[in-house]
């Protein structure tokens, strides 16, 4: 059963980084451990190949901001248009 989607994008070999995002979960899975489990699988995999992961999150998207902080990510910068960039290094990864 399909419960949502997410993806890796914008791989940067020079920065040894990738972005994770465009995550959408069915509302029935909000507030469950589904997103955390999905991100754990993704991060366990990708940290074999990169040193850091960036997350682009809307400033008003408090649910995603909280979930990203649980992984160990911290706010890196704020861009125009209300987009926040969070960064997570392998050393700071909490799962």
C-alpha cells in the first residue's frame, strides 16, 4: 500500500552532499513513526556516499521542521520566500 513519497535530489559531489525532501505522507500516517522510519532507511543508505544532507523546509511547516530536528539536523540558513535550509552531517545524525 502506498502511503506517500520522498526523494533524494541535487547531489553535489564537490560539497559531498545531497538533498532530501518533497516528502508527502497520507494524513493517516501523520504523527506516527512512519516518516522517521523512512528517513532512517534513507539516511543510513546515503551516508555511505555523502558527508551531509540538506533539507529544504517551508518556514511555516512546523511538522517537518520538528521531524527534521529529531534526526539531529540544525537550521543552516533562511532563504527568500520563507524557505529554511536544515543541514545534517553524518557525525550529528541521531538515529
